[in-house]
C-alpha cells in the first residue's frame, strides 16, 4: 500500500530533506541516505490538536487492521492444522 499524503522533514543526522508518509507520523523512521534513525514528526501539526487526533485515529485504525489480519491468520492456520491432523488420523485408521 502506498502513501497518498506526504510531508517533508529534514534528517537530523545528515540534513537531507526526506518525503515521509503521514501514516508514519510518530513512528521511528530511517534516512535512506545516511541510515540515521529518528521519530517522524511534523512541527506544524504539534500545536494543532485536531490534526494530532486525526493522525492518532489513523494509527489506531492501522493497528486494528493489523490485529484483525493476525487473528484471521491464526484462525486459518488452526483450521489447516486441524485438517492435517484429521488426514493423518484417517491414514492411521
């Protein structure tokens, strides 16, 4: 999934201006030029409570989506494991 909204932030290590997807706000990111790690922040949003809530909601939604995917993966792998056990049991009988 590609980001559709970006902002620009300078790398605190090398100073290069980077294009960062807004979905990464608040997360640790790494400069593709020097490899320096830093937290993705947008100073213009720090004083804007509405924008902060919007970014928080986006992050919460993403976390919820990832948890649902993980849950589905666990259920599917459990079903696959049960059917394999049934196949083995049928072969034994």
